């Protein structure tokens, strides 16, 4: 009892410390904090236009969050989702530029998923069969993905007469269709697919043997092994599946939103996706509010930047949020061990 | 030709420094059992604080002290969060990188956009090696080359070094023989703060000003050097030097056609990462990670 009390007190201290840091940062911006907070909500939720923007920002984060979540259930940190997203996006762009129309969309999505899975596979194999930590391999592979695509868009794939490293724009026939499109408001089918993925993931983890085995490996690989689960194979498959979801998000990002690929394509989605998955904790359904919240942070952060508050402050919020969430939910050792 | 090789070698010696310093920062932390993917964030923070204090006080000493203090504090945050709150070391490391990116971006936009004058730096020794190449050696570079030797000696021959290894190999056994992992790790992470801090200062001193994300992944290359070196100081230094050679090649081969093809700069830049993945795949000998890495 006293141990839990002591731990609660420590947590309260952590939260207060974090809030103090954010408040000081807000004060230092020179814009009154109340104004910044108000602007943040106006920018992210204040109008149909703002909500639409928030939903658009939330879409890749939702799909990527689902990818990280899947790996996390198998006990794997897929920090590499950033690189898998990038590779999926570049392959989808290359395919769509060659094959326009509906067939191109289908091929681009498949190609994007394959690219994402292929980019995740080495990390899964090395973790399962060589014991090399997936975090380190995926960090390295993220950097390679950034450099490889940077070279592709400044050389072989650069648009004619482009003065910056970017590809040509896709033909409108290659755009992923919207399910709803009015003057101030659009809902992309990418978002709908994202929501479906979340439900499918929830069902798969809970109701299928493969999903059960995956979670068994995540909870205790050794025990799962004794129960007859081939944990190595589960790890490789989980990593590849997570990568395929990351590649899918990349393909959708190109087909639905940016319509071209450029250097530094991912604005740090890998970390945001990890945040979404961590906020969701054990329940896939919680990915929805978590992704929406991260979408708000992104959209609202851009809006307050217009009024002179540096965007860096939203990263401070993210970092603090992750530390506090993890301190509450992801303690490795038991509290009593202290 | 000989001249070009000498220039390549000299340039690589200098470019080894930030990688080696980052690798030693990672070494200190990971030898004590704390996984550290936040080297990049600490370097970036130190670089930013150096610029902020340097432009304000016009004193390199104040700037240096403040920069080291900032990276030490960030390192101790990693310690606090992972050791007291038992947060997963990877989550904590990612969060610290993001905090650093956010805070330094914030400071750069808010305070460092209209700075005037020159940034006070420790003077470098200039040696003319060829008609068009002058070799600049700073005390930081010398430190980067000496430090791994000191650490290699320290970890084998001193009480503190043996304790460090003991905690990193098996924290529970270390507890049994009366060594407190938490305390040892606090000291190890302060050292991490100092080494990564110096690496950050080196960046901003060379550039003369701070720009966002100026460390450009060097912290991760340092981490790669550490892994490639099997978590041992001297092999890690050698790996850092090899990566620096790739860097220097990139500058030298810029726009040069080799057998009819141009080698893109990204090829050289990605070599450290590719080599590290190959090493982790076990193609370059077995992994020598500290046995207790990541354990509470």
C-alpha cells in the first residue's frame, strides 16, 4: 500500500514537472498562453475546414499507429515504420506514374505494402534468428530509406524541370477517391480503410489463433515456445505485417494527399505513430482517439505557428506526453521491486 | 595521388571526432546496461545551448559549461525516467530525441534567428598539408582520439570500470555483491552527457552558428560505430574512423566518374548504416552486446 502511494506521489511529481516545463515554454513564446491554447483549438477543431485538416493529419498516423501497435503486441518496437512508410510511398509513386487509373491504384497499394514489408523483413529476421535488437536495425534502415529515396528523387525519379528533389505529380485518375467531398469538407477513403484496419486488427488479435499466438509471444516468448508456438516465425511475420501496414500508409499518403513524392517525405511520422500506439495501450479501438489527438496536435501546431509560436512546442508536448504515458502504463519492473 | 591520400587521411582523422565522441557517450551508457538511442538529441541540445550562451555572453567558457550542463541534464532525465519510473529505455530515448528537436527548434526560431557577431570558439591549430588543404585540429578532436584509450584502460583496470561492467552484464548479481546499479548508472549517464555534449559543441564550433537538426544523424552513426565495435572503446573508435573515411570519400568523389558511373553522395552516407545492419545480421562475427542491456 505504501509502495503504491509512494509511486503515485512520484507520478504526480513527474506530471507537475512536465506541465511546468510546457508552461515555461509557452510563456517564453511571447504570445499569451491563453491565446495559444485558444488558437490551438480553433486551428484544429474550430471549423469544418479545421476538422477536415485534423482528420487528414490523423489518417497516416492512424494506419501507422496500427502497424506499430501490431508489432508492439508481439513485443517488438517497430521504430522502422518511418522507413517502411517512406519506401511504400516511393514505390507507390513510381508505379502510379507508370500505370494511371484504377489498375494503377491497386498495383500501387500492393507495391507499397510489399515495399514496406520488404523494408521491415531484415529487422524481423535479425531479431528472430540473430538476436540483434530490432530498434537498432530499424533505426539504421530508416536512415538508409531516407538516403535511398533522397537519391531517387534527385536523380532517376526527379520531375522534368524540377528545381527541388521531387517527382512529377500523379494524373488525377490515380488519386485515391474520397468517400465524401463538399466545399469545406472531405473524407478520404484512406481514413475509412484506416478505421477498418483498426477493427480488423482488433478482431484478428482477439479471435484468431494467429493473433493469439502473436500476443502470447509478446507477453512471454519463452512460455509461448513451450506451448508449441514457433516464436521466431511469429516475430518475422509480425514485423513483416507491421511493415506492410506502414507501406500501405505510405502508398495512401501519395495517392490520397500529396500526389507526388519528395525528399524528407516523412515529417517524423515514426515517432508520432509510436506515440499513437502507446497512448492506445492494450486496446486497438483506442487507436482512433489517439490518432485523432495526434492529428489535432499536428494541425493545431501548424496553426499556432502562423501566430508566431514556434512549431517546436508541439514536439515538446509530444515528448512530455509519451514520457508520462509510458511512466503510467509501461513500467517494465513491478513497483514493489523498487 | 599520394597527396590526395594524405588529405583523405587527415580529413578522416578530423571527421572521426563527433562519431567517436557519440560512440563513447553511448558506450558509457550501454556498458552500464542503459540502452541509449538519445545520443543525437543530447548532441543537438548541447550545440544549441552553446550557440545561445555563446552569442549572449561572448565567452566560450560559459558557453561550453552551459552546453555540457544541458546535455548532462538531458542524460539525467533519461536516467530518472528509466531508473526511477521504469519507463522502457527505448521509449525514453525516443522521447528525449523529440524533446531535444522541439526545444532546439523552438530556441532557434525564437532566439537565434537574428544573432550578430561571431560565436566564441576554442581556437584550432591549423596545419597546411597541401596547397589547397589546411588541416584544422581542435582540442575536441584530440579529446575524441584520446578518450577511447582512456576508457579502455578505465574499464579494465579500475574499480569503477569493473563496477560499470558488472552492472551492465547483470544488474541483479551486481546488487548481490553490493553495487547499486542505479548509482553506477547515474555516473555513467553523466559521462554520456559530457561526451555527447562535447560532440555537439564540436559541431556548432565548426559551423560558427546553430541550425536546426545540424547534427544530421551523427548520433546514430556514433551508435552504429559502438555496435560495430562490439561495445568496446577501441574497436568503436576504429569503426568511427572507418565511417569518417566514407565521409571524406564522399567529398573527394563528388562529381567524379568511376568506370563511367557517378557514385551518388547518398551511397557513401548510407554505408555506415548498411554495414551496421550487416554486422547485426551476424556476418561480421558474433554480437557482443552487454548481457544486461535494457534490464532494470
